């Protein structure tokens, strides 16, 4: 009886977790303060690095599907920008 009860609770927990992630709302504290929740990855949620204001916009070639290539990060608005500080 205890195995059946455990299985029921486990399946219920997994289904609630799946629905929660599919809605694009991760659990509180899922991402670090310097990151934001990216809804793009189909298999599981991902945290992506935030970029500072001292970055320049990059071209479309920086994207690989819906992800940014190494050296680039995505803004909260979804833009892919180069992750370097420009010095004048």
C-alpha cells in the first residue's frame, strides 16, 4: 500500500512541476540575481546571463536557433547582444 501511495504522490508532484515549467514561470529563486529565466529551451528551463548597459547590439548571426552563441547573452527583451564592455 505504501508503494502505491508513494507512486501516486510522485506522479502528482511531477505533473505539477511539468505544468509549472510549461507556463514559463519558474520557482521563486530559480535563477541567480545576475540571470533571468529563458523560456526558449524545449527540454527544461534555463537561466541566461543578463547583459549590462555597456554592451553593443550584435547581428542575427550571434543566434543559434533561439540561443545566443558563446560570447553573447540575451536581454530580458529577447535581444541577443555581445557580452563585452566597450572602452572608448
